[in-house]
C-alpha cells in the first residue's frame, strides 16, 4: 500500500506537466484508500515542478534497489 509521504515512480509520461515516466514524486494525499493520489514532483533543490492527481495505475512504489537519476526540466 502506498501512503502519504511515500516516494512513488511515475509510470507514464505527462508532457503537459513536464514529467516523464520514471520521475520520482512524493504522495501528499491518498484518495479513496489508494484508488488515486495527489503527488508532488520537485527538483532536487526543492522547487515544485508539478502537483498532480493520479490514478493508482499511474504510479508504483519505489523499489529497494533503485537509484534516482537526474534530468533537467525544460
């Protein structure tokens, strides 16, 4: 189960939000026992890139053997 403040990985591109699959965000609100989430995506320096409402199918939990990869946001 994904909870508030958990890190999640985006599973699909959201070009209108400047997000790509693989971007990592923080869950700020859980909707309907995990049917969806409010997720905030930030730069590594802490600036918010996007806050989006996503279905559970759009994100996944962070795996124990994954690392973050940096990319510039346009």
